[in-house]
C-alpha cells in the first residue's frame, strides 16, 4: 500500500495534469486581463486578442471535464481521449513507446499497425498527462510488456 494514494502507478486511468493546464490557463487569463485593463484595449485588435486568450484558457481547462481527456486501461489495451476524440489500441498492435522532442513540447509516440495493414503509423499520446513524458513512456512500456507476456 502506498503512503501517498495520489501517486499510485497501477491506476486504470491517467488524467491530465491540473497543475500544468492550470498554469497555462492562468497565464492566458493574466495576459487577457492585462490587455483589458490597460490602455492597450484601445489598440485595434488588442480587444480581440484578449477575448481569444480568455477562450483559450477555457478550452485548456475543458480538458478536465469528466471523460474528456485521458488514457484508460483494460486487459487488452488502452483507450485515449483528447478533447472527446477517442482512439482504441490493443497491446498486440502497438510498438514500444518513445519520447520525441517537438518544436514546442515533448510527446510520447508509439508505432501503431492497424489490423489488415503492414506499414506502421506513428501515433502520439495526448499531451499533458499528469507526469513527465519520460515517466509516462516508462509506465506505458511496462504495461505493454506485462500485457504481452501474459498473452503468450
């Protein structure tokens, strides 16, 4: 039993990080307030930018609505949801998870071979999933190896 119940690694779901998304949304809201409150609001386009930043903050926090974004596990594979777009993967159809640095962030990628095809496709897990990309990739690889060993 873990002393810290919120740090369980064997949970059946991985949710987005409230700290990460909250700080992004707070930054957007802070910039928006700064644009509304100062004389910048009189500059053409500044008001539209402030409204855009407020809407961005709302969309970022919408990822925390129930069932909206996350990774859910079962015995055969996992389901990913990114703003209600769902994709289901079986452990037997995917390759190892790896970390890829991108222009603005780091993502966790994996090779996916759909049924009936021979060429694998590169897919990514949703970003901002509650932990560092390195830990997330390690956890996903551990789950994959355990499921494939149990299937043999």
